[in-house]
């Protein structure tokens, strides 16, 4: 096979172009700081980066969900603490007439205080987070309790609103008013005391300026409120348990994100020391190839080939 001067020139040009392309690639890596700038740079690593990127986005969504859930649960816990305080105040006020009272002024005073405390309790039961009533279940756009209702009717539902905190793992955001104050519902159940009805019974048993006290009724109602306090405490414990779980899952999710971020960094981040040496070597080799080609073949367009 006869190798012509034209063949030699074509091979020389091809090799120089390949070297120039390599220099351009190294220059792009230096500018971007990333090993992979397009899928063709490394198809396998590119797929890995896409998969890891999707997982990081999902982990970010879990973070957002857990942050919202934690805020909601902490807010609920604060309200529950306020409710427990009110029940404690009710017990103290009722304790002033637990043996009945023949003083109509005292009976009326205690009666009025208890009515006001019940009103405060209902207000707390109608607490909103944003534009949602936190104890209304899925029917959370209207107040779940009506202070004027003679039966203390609950207009919400028993829906436990779940939010995803990991793959195939959810946590309930809310506590429903029927479980909390009416003593109904299950999974979870906090107790069987109708706290609002018990309060009504206590108010009636205390009497007022024109109605005598019912000592037996007062005693029964106070015992009922003690059960109501346990009911609120059970709900508070449930919130604490959920909050602890969220804290643990938040830590786990942070560790997972760090792991994925490390994978991305290991795949993508260039080694500038290694890259600088390689680029310098390629440029030197390219310059030497140009010089040697010019000496062998004389002046030609090869002298003016651009690097990029």
C-alpha cells in the first residue's frame, strides 16, 4: 500500500484536531468545575446523576413535609396545653363550692366563671392554623364547635390527615375534636369523656343566684373532669410521640441527603490539580506536534490551525 503525502497530511490534521478537541474538553471542565457537562461525556455516570438528583428532590420534599408537620403539631401541642390549663382552672373554681354553697352570690360568681371558662375552651377547640381549623378533621374550613349548641355538637369529622415523610411512610398531622373533647372515635382513642357535656353538668350542679347547688352532681362532674384531663394528656402524649418520630425522620433524611450529595460531588467535582497537569501536558504536546509537523512538511495551513 502506497502512503501518499496527501494521506500523511490528512492523518496529521486528524491527529491535531483530536488533540485540539481534547484541549477544548479539558478547558470546558476547568470552566464548569464539573466532570460531566452533557450525557455523552459519560452515559453511565449521567444516568446515575439523574437518578440521584431525583432522590434529592424527593428528600427535599420530605424535608418540606416534615417541617410543615412539625410546625402544625407544635401549634396543636400549645393549644392542648392551654386546654389543660383551662380544665385545671375549672377544677380550682369548682373546688370552692365542691360541698355546695348557701351563698347565692358565690354560686352565681362560680357559675359565671365556669361559663366563661367553657367559652374559652370552645374557642381553643376552634383554633385555626392558617385558614384551617386544626381540630376539624378534613372538614376544616368551618368551626368544628358551636358554643350556642345545647348538645355541644361537633361539625367536623374523624379524618386523620396524613402527610408523607418517607417512601410509603406517612404521619398524621391532626387530632380531631370528636376524639379530643367528645370522647368518641378510635385509632387513636384518647378516652370516653365528653368534656364539654361534663362542663355543662358541672355548671348546672353548681347552681346560680336562684338555683341551689347539687353537691352530688358537683362531685360526679369533678371526677368526670379528672378523666377529661387524662384524655387531654393522652392527646398531648400522642402529639409528643409524633413529634419525636418527625425529629428522628428529619435526622435520617438529612443523612440520606448528605450521602446523595457526596455521590454527586464525587462524580461531578473535578480535581483541579489533576486537570491542570493534564491540560498543561496536552497543550505542550499539541504545540510540539505543530512544531514538528511544520518542520517535516514546511509551512502550510497546519501552522494556523486553531486550538478551539
